[in-house]
């Protein structure tokens, strides 16, 4: 039983590191993980690749783009603050 608990804790540590940046969670990473997990579940349960993979790719791209757009906004705000006297 101890090895099972250690395996679960190791998995949780890995997920925390993979789905966060500097200890702070990211909606795009968590959302992407949910989309990929759902796709894998469907593939395993139906034993086939769903026909809507292009739409899923667009969802993943939108999640990533939203994250990058937020970073762009933060960078512009920081640049604006540096220019103010």
C-alpha cells in the first residue's frame, strides 16, 4: 500500500510542476490538459481517433493564445510604467 501512496504523490507532484509556472497555475495549461485527457479517454474507450481532432487543435491553440495574449498585456503594462517619470 505504501508504494501506491508514493506513486500517487509522485504523480501529483509531477502534475503540479507540469501545470504551473513558478508555482502559479495556468488556465491554458490546465485547460489543455483537460482537453488532451478527454481526447485520450475517448480514444481508449472507443478504440478509434475521433473525427473532431481539428476542432480540438483549435481549442488548444485558443487556450495557448489566451495565455500568450495575457503575457503581452503584462509586458505592455510594464513597459508603460517604465516610461512614466
